[in-house]
């Protein structure tokens, strides 16, 4: 099986009880943000009550990637669902803080903590 280059966006989804854990790796630039949007909105449309977005291996996120996160949060909020972020790297965390997304989305240290809510 071929591995994903380190800067290419990779998205893995696994179900844990009623939640979906979405692990993103690599880089979510302008071109890749559509994939992230499609994945997150697809889960929201399936009425997944909680989406855990594991950002621990995300190297970079563009404004379009941040928009994907915000759209997923809006879609989940409309159906009383929740989006939780896990362990963003310093650069990604700085962007989340600067854009104030951390004021509307909880950030957890581990996936286990996010699952416990």
C-alpha cells in the first residue's frame, strides 16, 4: 500500500460509539479544503451527533480549511450536534485562536477526553 506524502491531506474516519473521529494529516490548503468540507458535511448530514476532529498531525490549514471547520460546526449546531477539536499543532492552534474559532469550539488534549466531552 502506498503511503501519503507528508504534505498531502489525508483524512481517516472511524466510528466510536455515537461519535465519528476524523483524523487529518498533512496540509489543508486551498485545493484540499473541499475534501475536508465534503467529509465533515457528509458526517453532519448523516446526523452523527459528535464529530471529533483530531488535528494532532495537521501541519497547515488555510482559510478555506478553517471555513470547512466552521461550516461543519454550523451544520452540526443546527441539528444539536457537536464538533470538538483535538490537539492542534502550534501553527494551527494560533490560526484557530486568531480567528476566534476556539471561542466557539472546544479544544481537547486527547481524543479520549473529547469523547468524554
